[in-house]
């Protein structure tokens, strides 16, 4: 009897996973079909190729020769603070809200599928697309760096940078996903999510400046608690340590070369807290509210 019960349990689990996977694939295809995602791929390609071509054509001596084998670091990290977070917001903010606006949410949930399976599939599908764009960014960067500055070295650090970017991007992806569910209007979701992101960036600059001028540790602590601080810090914390000493000077061309938060553990905890709070809030709202018809 016990074995039969266990077998039924695992059958149910398998069915739930399969249904969630179907929605994952659906969300991935739906997002790719949108023109804005195609535009993001084009912008990613331009961002990873044009700067290298401009440098090697117009200012080849701007970067010291000894750093040429490591210029890939610039292209991998440069989009992290703003561009990758903007991509995360653009993908996630419309994942749920566009279904409400188009009136397809009620139709999809009328099928033999639970809200949890629908929610999980939509979330993971959008996040899978985001990870795909992050890996595309790195691939384009390596090709451009190699064609412009020759053989690249220190590539053992690349997986650590990628790991940091993939983990840290979940913060604003989850935030935008939550806003999209709560607001249920794509345009407003984009605006609110972007406003939160840029407000955090601006406050981080203000708190850092005030803290350094006044010496008040409170402002430095507030700066570290902002969501953008662990998001921007984790890739540096993981990747820079794997590079030869001195190479981190390259990062000064595109932004701060030192992480705001010094502890990897603290960065991971803050990222998880922000992400889980957003996910649980959005799922609770989705779980206990009616799925409305087309939003006008």
C-alpha cells in the first residue's frame, strides 16, 4: 500500500513538472516572438561589437598592450550594472501583465493546469530567456575581443562572472515579475520597475558620496542594503579574484572596479531575500485573486 501511494505521488509530481515545463517553453517562445526581444538581441550584438571596433580603429593605445589579452572583461561586465537589469525588467514586467491585457490568462488557466504550474512555468520561461541573453552577451564579447585584440587569456574567470550575473539578475527580474502581476498592465509595470531600479542606483550614489564626505557609517550601510549593491557586487566578487593582479584596472573604463559589498555571503543573502520576497508576494497575490478577463 505504501509503495502504491508513493508511486501515485511521484506520478503527480511528474505531471506537475511536465505541465510547468510546457508553460516554460510557451513563455520562452512567446517572449522571443515579441519584437522588443529581437531588438534586445540586436542591441546586445551592437553593444558587444561596436566598442571594440571603435577602440581598435580610433584609440588602439588607450588600453595598454599588456591588457589586450584581457579586454573581454570589459565587455562581459560593462552591461551588468544597467543593461542586463533593464533586459530583466523588460522581459519580466510583461510576462504576466501582457496575458491579462490580451485576455489570454483566463483562457490558459481554463486548461487542466494549476495556478502553481502556470506561475512557475511563466517565471522560469522568462528567466531562461534572460539567461540566454546573458550567455549571448558573453559569446559576442569573446568573438569581438578576439577579432579586435587577438588571443584572450584568463578565461577561467569567465564562468565566475557569468555565475555572478545569472544569480544577481534574479533580483530585478523577480521584482518586475511581481510588479507585472500586481499591476497587470505592461506599460505601467515597465515604468514602476524601471523607476525602482533607477531610484536604487541614484540613492546608492548619494549614500556613498554622503558617507565618504561625512564619515557616517550609517549611509554606507544603507548603500549596501539597496538592491543594486549586491546585484553589482557579486559578479566582481566572484570574477575579479580569478584574474591576474592589475587586470581589474580595466574595469575602471566602464565603472567601479571594486564591489560595494565586500562579503560574497552577504551579497548572496541579500539577493535571495529580495528575490524570494518578490516571488512569494507575486504568487500569493496570484494565488488568492481572481484571474480577470481582458484588462482595458
